[in-house]
């Protein structure tokens, strides 16, 4: 099964031109600062917005599985609805009865033909702007290889430009299988320090770096994207490591994006019943970001941008 959380139209930050970005659900990494936590789990899940909830109790009464209850609220505070995910069967009844639209099921299944049909609705904009479709997530490359090949072949047949936005944590066989159809890769590098990678990203970096080397060796067009977090990789030493890695592996990206940490995804965590772990993380200040750009420029990488 392949689930999608969002199909974003008129996107201009996920590759060239005007694009439709498809967010697949599921990723093996757990970046503490992830601003799309609803894309991390591979399965659909319930999202609940307590700010919209009036506490009417209709959802609690409607749930056939006893998965919902009210929290113990502090004096003066309104109780909120708590979902026991282990009991929830995603039947959707609580969503249907909520008069405030405070509940939603995140993750919709799309077959290849239905997804292609949706993407093709904006063909005119791709053609006029030199854009196309960006397959993102979550981690699109963690989806089933056969599904992805079939999707990419169908889009390629229609002449749609395909960009893949990837964190690199997926089997090489999947990358290899869709190389013939992909125009551009947006490839994340977080840190070359494996220990820090495990601490803040939830897995080592070996597979990610190996896949990047193989894509580069295959002559692929790769934009490098570096989320910059002061406590993780926001140092000259860390940027020097990346520059050295790119040089040693003859990777010459047409574009490098340095993406300063931001916490715009923070409010999504409580809606999923999760805690935001990145409270103590920060973006480097503008002067530091500019100094990182300068380091890349001095190493011969000309097209380095701050932001997407
Ligand atoms: S989706 Fe169905 S099972 Fe899950 S909490 Fe809502 S009503 Fe209960
Ligand atoms: S039905 Fe909606 S508004 Fe009523 S308690 Fe449930 S989530 Fe809140």
C-alpha cells in the first residue's frame, strides 16, 4: 500500500519551474526537526486539532472501538480528546460526526493511474514554466520499487519532468530502477558525523552517502540540500566535511541549498499525539549562514542559495 498525505499544486521550491509536489507517507529516518511529521509513519493515522475542538463528545460516542476518551484537564482548561492508536481501526466515524472538522485521517491511497490523472491536471503549467512533478515525502524512495517504476514510466510516457526529493535512506535497487525516468534529484545531506546523525536523525549515514556516490557516478543531475541546524551541522567544520565529501566523490551539484532550521512543523506534533523533540535546536544566524555560503563558493560551488 502507498499512501499520500498531500498533493501540493503550484509549488516553486521543489525543483525547476512550477511543480506539483506529491508527499508520500512513510520514512525510515526520524529527523528531530521534521516539519512534516504526518509523513513519517507508513500507515494512515488520525490527526486531531484541539484548538478547533469544542468538547461536544460526539466522536467519543461514535467510536465503535472505544479508542477515544477525554483527557483529565487542569482546572480552567477544556478537556481534549485522546486517541488510543492501538485501538483505532481508522474507520473514520469520528471524522464524519465532528461538527468542527477537528479530526482527520491523514494518508490516502492512490493507484498509479489515479495519481497520474491528478498530476496531469496541471500539465499546462509545467509546460509553460519548465516545471513538472516532484515526488517527495516522507521518503518517496522508501515506497515499493515496482510501484515507483510504474509511476515514473507512466509520467515519462506523458513527457512529464520528474524530480525526486530524497533523504537517501532507501535501497539502491530502487534508485537504480528509476534513473532512466528522473531528470533531477534533490538530495539531502545532514551531517557526515555518523554519531550525530544517529542522535538527531535516527539512523547512521552510510547508506545515504553510498547512494549519493552511486547516483553521482551514474552521471545524475543532483541538487544538494542541507538542512542547517546549529547544534547538528551548523559549524564550519561540518560544512568543510560536506565540501570534502563532494570533492572526493567528484560531485558537482548545479545547485546547493542551505536550509536554515525552522519550527513551522511544531504545531503538527500534538495533533498526532506526539511530542516535538527539537525544542532546543536553533538556526544559525544570518552571518553564520552567509559564511557557509562563502565556504562553498570558495571551494568552487557557485550556485549556493540560502533557503529552498
Ligand atoms: S477512526 Fe474509527 S476507530 Fe479510529 S478513533 Fe475514529 S471512530 Fe474510533
Ligand atoms: S466531535 Fe469534534 S468537536 Fe466534538 S469532541 Fe470530538 S473532536 Fe471535539
